């Protein structure tokens, strides 16, 4: 489908979804965003749903301003995927050992490494820029500097919620490695700090929603936020790269005879800010629950833990600010999912997947998400499908 245009206060809202199916709370959030004085465009992806401050699945283009709540608290959250030389025939019938080995290598939930990961010991990990990256930690907000020890040990860890590590098989029986994570606690602390600063500024006192507080260009507050934002986005990318290197090491050890090789990594943020130019105007484009899908750019659009995911290639649709959805998108809240579904439902909906099937992950049950095939179909003018993957192992945070 192409987009549907919904009138907004200052800009039209371009929706790659049927407005009648969008939660009223999310629709109101979108209308609120469209009132911001600095806004130049608003695109809505088919996985749209209610979020804190700004809607998940929204692409907000502003001139001379940025809204930290429209990035979200997991700065730089995103996906990575790698195609391997392994095929489905190389996999054992019982995948429980493999899941256990992945969980041993990559801490999940609030877990962290006992000692910081030494990237110099990781096979194929490029350490160029690593020391410079950590050197810039001294420049981030004073309010979070005391967390440095934790930030170092959480580098290369999964986190909780909807974050995951998966072993997948595509339609040609090739095995893929895929994972979803972000900037861990340090990103959240930086986001919370700057959202608080933005809400205290005088120019934000009369906004329709205080969560939409912005920083304005050429101010000290904007400079400080941009510094910390881009550092956290880099942290998130390093975090995924290190986890993928740890994941590859597990695969090498578990499949020694097959001598697996790995294609180049596909990586994409879906909670971030980018400086981009449209129609001759420099804009700050915020994607919260959306990926960049410029012409020929690869992206990853995951479904839920029992359905599968898609590797896509962007079509460069300027109407969406070169964007696409970041996943299937929730159709019910976590609390609603826990009330609606049982562990028996989880077992049924994840049949054939080696994964947790206990009450702790019922809120991540496939039934709590929109059908991924429908979400893909609604953005055929934004991306083309390169591969469809089905997970056989899923490690949840």
C-alpha cells in the first residue's frame, strides 16, 4: 500500500497503516507531535503503537530541534544479522545445548560480564576506534559518569524486554544469526537525564504534552544532548557487534566439523537520530521504532519469537523520509498479554522453537504482536524482501 494522509496541526501525518486500526492513544500522540513548532514532517510505519512521549513506529523530521523522548530511552536500539555457510542439515535435532551455550556466552536480563570483554581477543572484531570511543566517555553527562564500571561490563550483553538472540533458517535452508539490543543501562540513564533537562526549559512549558520537550539548535543543552546521544548510539552498535562476535564463537565451537564462515554483518538502529537533507533543507530525523530504508540499504524487520523475520532492502521512498518499520509492533500491552495468555498458549505459539516457555516471557508471546506478514505487505513501497527467516532457537532477555 501507499500512505494515507491524515491532517495534522502543522504538517500532514503520512501513515503506512489504516488509521481505523491504530490505537486512539497512539493517534492522539501523533496529533500532538504534529503541533510542534519545529516539525517539518511526520511519517508513521505499519507497526505503529502507543509509546511514552512519542509513538513507536514514528519518523519525526524537525528543523533546528530534536525531541529526546521521540528517540526513546533505549538509545541506539536495533538489529544485527549475519548469514552463515551452515544449512538446516547441519543443525542437531536437539537444540537445547546450543541455546544453553549462547546464554553462557551472552549475559541476558540485567546480567553483565564478570570482567569487561576484551575486543582484541574476539575473532574478526575490528578494534580501530575502540580506545577513542571509551576516551569520549569522560565527555558525557556528569549525572551518569559514576556508571562507567557498569557500562563497561554491560558491553556485549543482551538486556531484557523484547531483546533477543536467535538462530534462524531462511527459505533456502541457510542458517542466519540474528540479535536485537541497544545501549543497555547507560543509554537509558543518559536519555532520562536529558529528557528531564528538556522538560525544565522555558520554551517547552506550553507544549500540549510535556514528554515532547525539545532541545533547540545552537544552545548548550542541545550540544550536550547531541554529544551524549551520538556516543550512546555508538555504544549500542558496539554492543551488538561484540555480541555477534561472541555468538559466532559459539557457532564455531559447536560446529567445528562444518567449519562455518560468515557473510558481512547487516546492522540497523531503530531508535535514533540522524542528520539528513530533504528538498534542500537540513533536518534532524528521529526514528523511534523505525529503520532507515534508503535506496539499496539493507535492513532487518523482525516478527515475534514464534513467527519469523525479514531481511529487506530499502527503496528510498522520500515520502517516508527513507524509512520502514522496525518490526511487527505490539497490538497489546505487556500487562494485557499477561492477562490474556498462559504458558500453555506460549508453548503452543512457539512450537518448534527452542526457547523459554515460562511465565517470565508470556508478555512476549506472538499473539501480543501484529502479524508480521501484514506489516511487510503494508510497506511494499518502502522496502523489498530479500530473505524470510524462521527462528529455531530464541534466547530472550
